[in-house]
């Protein structure tokens, strides 16, 4: 279902969700939005098939955020000490209920931002996103830059691999021992890729100019984004979410803030 | 700054920005890999990655120098951030904000200094703005994920990122630009001579966006440090605010001679501190100086880490064992007649409501 929504609306939704949890940083609120995001994966039939390496990073980083907040927060009811009392020493590093709450808040916020961004990327076609920008009166010449950048990615990935394989075949290995070696490693990788990339600029821009790109204020599209009734309904929901987070922060909804 | 700053952006410019942003986004995986290698070689689990922060800014510097037009740094930053978002950055949408702020700071530096060339102060300012742009990622990420981090920790990480920016997005970017010029890939923009001087009126108009940006960043930084991070606030002072006739910033020196000493014992669920003597100023004395309005009923005490408690104002005003004392990390609320959870470290605000 999320695939059918207007790409600009999806981007706005992502920004609103991120803003809402920044305005009202409650771990319950973040957890609720995270649950809704996971529900979004289900209803869009998008599998959470991120790589093991990525999952490991996400879990490790959210655990780090949790530990950081717990250790940095001294106030609240002390639950236990990480280093208990031994004879006349200690106890040290108290873990408080407020610290745990803050830790959950930060970890869930991180997971929410990452998972909602991943969902956005999974259900959004960049070409349609660029088109939807033009409907927001952003000149198509600028929004087309996003399309160009994304189209060139596979090519640069391939060239990057080629350059590194060529270096390996010549006995050049990646070394980070010392600044000069780091710079040499980067130089050997970046310079050939830069030359290759910039040498394409003239050919591509001349080709685009030759086809009349930028000549007219408007252009035609093979595939267009559209605005349907469902978009309007989602926009209302998103606006309500943002408004609710503002009201919660200002303390106008005490009954709701007691729950979330 | 080149004379073509105000000429509208051409197709070639757009393609250059898009291709460099794409290459930067594509190589961010490689940069992350280098960061991990440095972590491994130093034997630390994380942190050294900030030493590669300048390599993310490197692309934005190239974009701003090669397409020497106002706003191209920001546009490049936005585009590079979107590319990284679509290629599955582990920071999600936040990476777009990080990259765009970096581009904005580079544009600001470019507005101040003008056309990049290989001599004197110009190069220095470009390199410094590259460093500042690289360090900005620490504060943007802090705003999202690390709120409450100690300012010393933030400063150390930011200095590491700043150095990285100067080295990779300054020194190395200049070396790269010279290489591109020598190999005739780059024909304009990066000159080794000073640009022709422009008229005084031209300078004034040209600098208007820079002045606007400087004001924005100065006001923003001040707001951040004073209202959000409270980095530079005195740990031995706190704001007395709310429904009072005389709001002020409390500091123990202003109440010299009014100190009292009480014996208090912390009794928490999992902690117990033996009875000890604490010297400080009674909360009732501090609140009296603020002159609470007639309709007030309570006081909200807030700590630096965001912890807050509510106390009944009438009870506070008659409590002779409730005081603010100076400890090694700031003001502590000693609340001997209350539960241990109400003893607060690093008090920053007393708000009467």
C-alpha cells in the first residue's frame, strides 16, 4: 500500500516522524512509532532482509546508545550499581530508572530513524520522487540531479572494484599505518575514479543540452507521480501526529502524556 | 569568489554536482571500511571513524570549488546525503541533515573568502571551513542521538573531526584539485593567482548572504549552547524562574553568610549514605528571593541530564533540611526529609508554578 503513496508525501512523513520524536522524546512514543513502522513493512510486503553485518551494526550501535545514556545519567532511583560495594571501596557507576528510561528513548529513536528511512527507501522510486519534486514547483533541472546521481551509482561501484582489483594485481595493498600511507591509499583509489567520473561530465552535459534539457520550463515524463485520495488521508494523519507531539511537549495533553 | 557567482547554474554544473555527489556516496562505504581498519589498528571498537570524517566533506569541497557558484555546496551536500540515504546509510534520514549542514558551512566559508587559490589566507580559510564542516557532524548527530553527552567528550571528538577536515578536505582536497588541473580535467575555477579585485559596492552586496548566514549560525550556536547544551553555563549556578516577580540566576556567592549546615542521611531503595553534614543555602531562602506570586503551588527542580521532580511549594518553604550544596560536579539538592530518588545532582533550574 505504501508503494502507491506520493513520494513527496512519503519523504514528508519521514521528516515528520523524525521531527515528532525529537520534539517529544519519550521512549514509549518512540516505541509506538517504531511498532507502526514495522507494521508499515508488513502491509507493504517489504521484508526486513537487511544483511547480518548491518543488523549487527544496528544492534551494537543501539546498545552503545543505551549504555551511554545509562552511564551518563546520575539522577533517578538507583536500581543497582555496575561495580558493587566491596569492603570500603565503591559502589560505583549507579544505574537509575531515569537513566534506563533515557537509554531506551535514545536506542528506540535511533532504530526508528533507521528503520523508517529503510522503509522509505524500499517503497520509493527515486525517479518518481524527482518528478514529485517538480510538482512542488522545484525546477526539474535540480530534481533531475538526484536521478543522475542515483543512476551513476552502480557504475561507480563497479569502477571502484575495478580500480582496487587493478591495484591489488600490482601489489598495492590498503594500508592505514601512518598518515602518509592513509593518504597514499586514498590517493590511489580516489584519483583514478575522479578522472573517470569528471571525464563523463562533458559528454553527458553536452548530450543533455543537445536533447534540449533545460530549454523549456516544463518537460514531459514517461512515468509520473500522482496524488490520490489516500495521500490526503495520510497527510491528515501525519499532520495530526506532528500536532500531537507539539501539544504533548507543551503539556496540553496531560492524560495522553501519562500513557505515552 | 569568481565573477560568475550570480550566473544561473548550467547543465554542466548540475551534472558535475550530481556525479561528484554520486561518487562521494558510492565511496562512503570505502571510507567506512578505512575507518574500521583504523579502529582495528588502534585496538578500539569505535571512535577512530571520526578521523575519516573529513573524507565525507572532501567531495563537498570539490563540488564547491569546481562549480564555483553560490549554494552549490549545500546542493551537493543535500544530494550526497540523499544518495547515501538511498544506498542504505545506517544513519537513515539523519545523514541527509549531516551532509546538508556540512555543505552549508562550506558555502559560508566560500562566501567569506571567495575564489579558492593556492596562496596565503584564502587557502587557510578554506581549510578551516572544511575542518568546521567536518566537525559539525558531531553536533548534528549529538542533537539526534547523544543528548546529554559531556561537553569535554564532544569537544575531543569534534577536534578529531576538525583535524580530519583540515587534512582530508583541506590539504588533500587542494592536492587533488592541483592534480586535476595538471591532468587538464579541471580547466577553470582553481587558480594559482589572486582573483581581480571587485568594487566596494560589489563586495558589500556579495557579502549579504554571508552576513545572513553568519548571523544565523551565531544565533543558532548561542541558542544551542545556552538553551540546549548548556555547555558554558556555570555548574555552580541555576536559574530561578517561573511564576516569580524576581527571576534570577542563583549562585552560592550571592547568598554568602546565609549558609546552613544540616545532617542528612540518604535512604534510597538500593542505596544508603550514612548521616553526614551538608552545608548550603536553604531552598526556601533562594525561592523567597525570587518572590513567588500568590497563585503558585509547587516547584519543579530540573537537573542537567533532564531529570525533574515536583515538590509542594508550601512544604518547601517550611523545610529547614532542604538545601542546595556545592559538590564536585555542580549543585546538589540535599533532601533529607524525602526519598533518595529526590536527591538531585547537577541542578540547573528551579521553576515555580
